[in-house]
C-alpha cells in the first residue's frame, strides 16, 4: 500500500525502537493513506516552517495487522488510554484501568496498527466521552466528522523491514496554504461536534462511559 508521512524534516529515516510512547498507539512510525492530510499534518503547528511529505510503500503480506475500524470504537478508545491521558480527574484515573481491562485488545505482537487519528478534534471527542458528556451509541457517528482520516502505525521490527521509502516522490509543503486548510478542517469539525454534543435529540446521554464499566459482559 502507498502511504505518506508529513514532517517538518526534509529527510526521514524510520528506525525501529524510536518514537514517543505517548502517541495514540504508542511508539512507532505513523503514516496516512491520504496525501492531502499528510500535507496538512506537516504544517499543523502554528508558526511552523514549510513542511515535507514523504512517500512509502508498505508490504503487509505476512504481517499481523490490527485494524481498529473493524475491531470497534471502544477498543480504540482503550488503546488511546494506554498511552495518553484523556482527563486529569481522579474519577477518570479510577475508571480508565477498568475500561482498558474490559475493552482493550492485546497489541503486543502486532506488526501494523490501523485506526482513527486522535489528534485535534478526535481527541476532543474522547475527552468529552470519558467525562460522561457523550452517549456511547453516538460516538462512532461523531468520529466520522473530523475528516482526519486513518493513520497507520508501523510497530514491529519486521514491519519496518517491509516499509520502503520512495525519495523520488518527496513533496515540499507550503505552510501558508496547508496550515489554513488544517485549521479550517479542525475548526469546522469542532463546531459541528459541539453542536451535536449539545443536542439532546442526538446525544441522549443514556449510555455513558461510566455505565460501560459497570455493564456485565
């Protein structure tokens, strides 16, 4: 599959074992299948310089691939909780381990992980969800609104060996053009999410984060 990595660096060399453990799925190399999104993410920080998009081919044959789009939203949220704090309250810190135990999946032996990207608007949804402000049944619908697509995380040493840089396809990215595109996309998504979360007809608050922990099964 053809994938893209947006970066402030004009040269990249993915190395197994590097990367922050506090990203969505932990330490690894993150990519997207949407070149337009890669451009936006290369310059998403305010006052950035121009960015770069690097193209890769990833051969997933014979690799163990976990796709949260098929596994489900709750396991995806649990995976985020393993690596990122969705809230600072003491109630969340008590509940999070229980949620992870109930809905989390074992990713230790995965080579590649696929799922929604939780930065920007998506993490706003997650924070609202763990504060019992979003009905669990509408969570999947809210996750479709951000328009930030899907991210692919190369996790294992074997997966890194199957990732091939295509230097001839490297593209420079204009900050002025693509940062505005990111800001417009994120702002529109947040406005829609806030409106829907505040709408009692859409967000009925009948099945909440705290309820999921107490449910049997």
